[in-house]
C-alpha cells in the first residue's frame, strides 16, 4: 500500500482562528504567536502572512525571559549557567526558549483558544516549566494571559513578554500620535542594547505621557514607572491622523514596556510600532530587577490586551 500523503502545513504550523464582537484573530502553532488581529476589518497589528514565518519577533511570546541576557550567562541560586547565544551578532541570549516551539492546542472555542508548551530542563536553563497562553476576544477587544508553572524541584528564574507590532494604518509612524504612560527610560548601549542606567523622561524626546506626534523619534528602549488606572492597568495608545487608533494595556504584573520602531530593519523600518509587554527589563537574569523566582509547583500569570480605539 502506498503511504498516505500528509497535508502541507504553513511555515507557522496550525492556524487557530477566533472571533467575537467584531474582532478576529489568528494564533499560530509556532511560538503560540498572534499572527493577525482585526476589528471590523481594520488591522490592529502588523503581523505576518500565513505563508510566511514571523519576522522581527512579530506576535511571538517571549518566555521564560524577554529581551536579552548578557553573554547568555547568569548566576541563580549560587550556580552559573550558560545559554546558547541566540543573538550572536550582539553576543546575547535573546527572547527565551519558546518563540519557535510547536505549542499544543489545549482548548478552542469560537471566541478563545488556549495553547501550552512544556520547556524541558536543558543546558543553560535546567528547570522544566509548563507554559500556557489564552487568547480571548470580546467587546473589550483581545485579552491575552500568559502563564508558567514550575515543574522542577528547585526554584526557577522567570520573566515573560510578548512582541506585538501595533498598527493604525499605512506607515510610517512619524505622523502617528503616541501616548505612552511611562516616566522612566532604561538607557542602553548602542552596540549590544544592554542596560546602562535609568533616566527620567521629563524634558527628553521620549516623554510621551501627554499624547503627541512621534515625528523622527527612534525607539528601541524599555520604559517603566508606568502610570496606571484604578484597576492597575497602564494603557499605550496609537492614533492615526484620521482618528482611528489602537490601545495596548498591561496589568500590574507588567512593570515594563519595550517600544521599538525597527529603524535598524530597512524592509520594515517605521512601518508600525512594537509595544512589548514585559514583566522584567532586559538582562534581568543578571540584574535581578523585577525577576520572578518561581517556586516548585508555583504558577505565574500576566495579562495584557489590545483593543480598537
């Protein structure tokens, strides 16, 4: 008997579509990534095509750490660990261990999907974690909850993030208005993009606490000291000159946002604006800043969302 022909998969694997209240989203098996998000046919994120892979981290989940670890080397619990350098040009380990993994479907309904991925203990990260994500759409937009449970016998270092690129229409972003509720910028060196200190944004080109046009400002910076509402949420808003907009909000588990205009990527420079929720800043495995110590059997959850404005 001839072998059956298996169907060809898109580069990002299985596609999970959800919709409700005018919102539609597609999440991918590869990386548990948010590939598309629309409201009444209007794109809210600059994602990637079904026949492509994510570029520039588009829509990917950054777990069990976001951003960079200097030299891929850190010490935790008295033991020094060495990770593979996934950003060799800058000699860093970048964006975690799950962004290209095959995430498994846990549950899907019309308006939500849950995926999971088990990070096995390995060189550089000798802890086993069960990672989870839920995407749900409704009248309040898209809500994303990321979780991690430590299945190892010892405490594990942990942080998480995500990499959506927000869009309010055709770029460049120069003419868009940005409201970014952050009082402090994490300065970094231009070669390796690693932290060098913190600065108050008052009086600088990075003060967008009052909404204003982006202009020529180039972003590849983490921000903190976020202004929050009564529910503990901090909201970033982008608005097109036509008046259409998009909001990204983060809960109290996210003290950090990284904003990136991709000026260093000619093909997509300033086409959209990445606003990345992060529970810890770059190189937190070394600095300890806002790093979570995930106890055996313990679970960490962090929630954020995107909505039309």
